[in-house]
C-alpha cells in the first residue's frame, strides 16, 4: 500500500492508530483517582509528543542513517519557530504560511551550516554543528534583538500589521478558522478525554512525515546513506560522492526540525531563544538513541518516553509522595520519601539519566531492541512466564 | 599506446623517495602484474592511479585523459575500479545491498536524489546484481550481512562489486593476500573466467608468484621506487636483475 512493503505498512497503520487514539491511550486512569497523576492525555503534552516525534524522526534521518551526529539541530527548531511567529505578525494567525516558511528557512540555514560542517566528519562535525547552534542562540538572544525580540521572546502584538487578519477570524493561531486551542472534552463515567484540534493537526502531519521517512529509508538514496555510515572509502571507490548525499540528508533533517519548530509556534505563538540552546539539541540526540537510532519507530518512542518523564515525573512533589506513603509508619515514611525525593520533581533528570545509562549499556539498540528481545522471547518459549513484558512501552508515542 | 600510461611519475614522503621516474604502459585487454619486494612502492603507485595520492612529478593518463587531480569517485566513474588489500565492503549491509550500490553508481552517476523511489522497484538493478552474484557463486548468501562472512567470501564480494560496474580497468591490490590455497586457486579461476568473458584490463599487485605466473601476460618488477624490468612471465623467471632484486630471496 502507498508504495510500502507489507511490514512497513503495518507499522504505519499501528502508529496511525496509536496517534489517533492517543487521547484514550494516554488517559487510562479515572480523572479523580490517585493514579490520575500518571495521565498524559492533556492537549499540551500530547502536542509536544508528536512535535518532538517529528523532530526526532528528522534527526534520525541524519544520525540513524549516515551516522553523522549533529549537536546543533535545535538551531533549526528555533529558526522554524521564529519564522512562523513572523508570519503571524505580518500576515495573520493562519498557521499555513508560518509552517511553510519555517520549513523553507530552516532548510536554507541547514544548507549553509551543512555545507560548512560536512567538510569534517566524526567528532569535528559534531563540534562544528554545536558551534553553529550556539552562535545562533547567542545571535537570537542578543545581537539580533530586532528580529528575535531577545530575552523576551518573539510574540504577536496588537500593533502588528497582520495584513490578512479580519475580525471574523479568531485572534489565536488557527487553520482557516479552526482554532488550534479548541478542545472537546468527552466525559465517560469517571474518565475524561480531551480531543484537541492542534493535537490532531500535528498528529496528521507527523504521520505524513513518518511516511516520508519510511520511503527515504527504503529508497536507493537511503541505501547510500547507510553505505556512508558503514564504509566511506568503498563508497568513494565505487564512484559515489558522499558529500551531496550527506548534505541532502542534513537539509532534510533540518527541514523536519524547522517543521517541528513551526508547529510548536503554531500551538503557542511564542518563540524564545532558549529553544535553540545546546541542551535542546542534546535532548533530541537522547530521544533518538533512547528509542533506537537507525530504526523507524525508535525516535518516536524515544521522544514520547522523554517528554512523558519530563512532564509526569517532574510533577511528583513531596506532597504527592506523602500521599503515596501515608499508610506507612511515620519514621519509615519519611525515610522512604527522603530516598525517593531526589529522583522525582525537580530531580527527574536524575531518573532520566539513570534510565538512559541503563538503556545504553544493556540495550544499545534502544527501546526498539528491548521490544524485539521481548518479542523473540515470547516467540521462542511461548508458555514461559510473562513477568517483565509490556512495561517499557508505556508512552506509546 | 596503452589504456593506462604512467610517465615519469615521482612521489616523495618527507625524506623518502617512494617513487622516482616510473614509466609504465598497460596495454588494453591484458593482465599486467606489478611485483617487487616490500617497500618497493607498489601500493604508492596504485594510490597515485586512483586519486588517493597526487604524484609530485609526471603524468598518469587513462584512455588519453589525465587522472591527476581527479577525486577517487570521478576516476571510478571513468571506468577504473579497485580491489583493496583488506576487503573494503559495506560490512553492516547485506551481500545483495553491497552489490546493488555499485549498480546504482554505474546507472545514476555519483549523486542522485531518488529519495522517494523504492529500492524494490528497481528490477534492472536487481537482475544485474543477481547475475554477478551468480557469477561469483554467492547468490545463496545474498541475505547474509557482509561482516559475518569469511575473508575469502568478502574478497569475492568486493570483486563482484567492482565487476558489476563493468570497469575498463580493474586494479587489484594483492587480491589473494591471506587466502588459503584453495581460495587462491578459486580467485585465479574467477579472474581468468572474467578475462575470457569481457573486455577488461587488469593491473595486479601481488606477492604470490603462483598467482602472478598463472595470470599475468606482462610483468613489471619494481624495486626501490623504480621499474627494473618489464617482460613476459617466461623471460622474468630467469632474468638476472630480477633474481638479484627479488626472486633471489623469494625462491620460486
């Protein structure tokens, strides 16, 4: 179907079902229960899942296929966001021109940065991209204040021209009148599910991008990118020039990042320089490795995993812990809380770091490898026990 | 006028004169062997032919066109393929993919942005790749990952990758180094077979005299960066100069 092999088609369908049903899947606990803490089905977070999914899918086209580790991809994300907000300021709140421009500008920047950085490979390439990203961050933060509004961040003001804005149109980002923020809440018994326009738009775009990524992976072009990763010497002596191939991959992944940035601005019309900081670049590297670099579904899983932890674990504070351990005698309760405390709330990075270490050491292929191991175990000896199954696939996307 | 003309080529690495005044002409459709003791400059000479090194002096022309200053991939696109001393293959890819890549390179040139075509749909490429794997008797191994094969198989795979491009000139850098006797003989048979089937010129650098004398039509002996003699195999065996420089120690 759609020019895909059977296996890829089923993968695409699974991802489509997961994204379309995400409001249900991510809200498995009744709204008032103690476990509601772990519900992730609110619009904001779901949007972030799919937007960072797009970012990571694009990053994987460069890193997973060619092995070139870019440490500056957040720069393209930021450039995308700034482009989109400028379109809102100049033309109006319809998100189409903004998204379109964000892809174009980030593609152009990727062409420039890639052309220079790809003269080197390995660690030197990583450092060059990092340098460019930090330069972009510094420029956006201070020097280019007229363009980026510096520390405050770029946003839309009432005094902005917005040439195509009419009073009939909503005064927040929309797609031909459909507001991105509008949410329909379905209450079913104790449960409540949110259906958000912005989320569904992002999810559809992510599906499209996922489809394109599959096509690239299975194309002769993708084959050449994999060949670059394994042996550039042979590639050279086979009459192929690696430079344009890597540059094309770099530009494509830069455009993915720009699209993610544009969508981010479309969900919340604000663009700040911190979006370009190196920590943001590092995050997408983590997502890709955590999920499984070079696999199709890995980056999406990784993005969901990290965003889930960032938003859910960081919200568990001492009050919540006291509730959880309330049944224990006082001394033990305080002791347990003292132990757990550094790993949750503000300390969620610690948990994430430990998990990242565990995955890199025990599952170098990321979550995807973990899934494969479990699947083969089940296939191998079916009736054997069922202990550590499904738990690692929590944030399905 | 040969297909490959090397004139007055010299190359210096710091204080070492690796090549000096090398003149060599490889005639079309012949197998030309370059032999010589270790450090004679054989590999340096080969690297000067494929664009990895640029000689300090002299000229290298292939079919009348200069090769100097061209990049390795450009030289390959002109019809020169190279087999390495240690097999250079795409280790993480399957055997079939390994062979498909040179097919694409031969068809599409050094770069083509065909990101939305499917590899599966390329029937002509698949047929060519299957045919060459049949030739080197590796068709049954096509779904194996290249890195998991034996050394001999890796060499044959690399040979197949070069041959599938139908090069006019095939450069072989010790194609049987580290092979068992049986594998060496298989390689000799394979090269002979190829030579019979198509119009191809081969330049072989080799230590194994058995290989050299079974294949070569002309032999150039290189010593200390300069060609000593160029002769037919029959005349090389008894040549006093060669004995002195090389065969004396090698006992053939």
